[in-house]
C-alpha cells in the first residue's frame, strides 16, 4: 500500500487557526503575496482566475497576473500577485481559486 493510500498528510489542509498562524509568522501584512494556479491552458481559464482574484480584492488593489505555458502547451501556470490585507484574506483567496473549474494545482 502506498503512502498516499495510507492517508498521506500532504493533501490534508491545515486547520484554519494553524494556517493563519503560519501565514502571520512568515509574511508581513498588508503586503504582496503570490498565488500559483496551475490548470488546463486556455483563455477562459485565465480569465476566470483573473476575475476570481479581482472579485475578492478591493477596487483600488493592484493585482498582477502572469502566465507561463507548459512545454507541451496543455497546462498554464498563472502567478497571481496581489497586496493582501491579512492572513484571513489569503485563505479566502485560496478558497475562491480552488473552486475554479480546471484547477490542477494551487500553491
């Protein structure tokens, strides 16, 4: 039986309190935070990620999205950099981004 089948903890999200604490220990808020969203290549996917990110941020907030296509052209890696007010907003962004259809990995 593989580790993954045994219940590998690498795919188990941290409890919210623990995640907030780690973010606050390792990042300064307000400040820039980069999210990596990997999904199936396509303009629709990229637009959905942009809209989701902008929907969570205030209208004045700056949000930069850069894209990098995989060598085979099947996947796209989007780097979303935004100024986040606090650790709770970071977790809220992860929650919004993971709901987007086509997301393969979120870092």
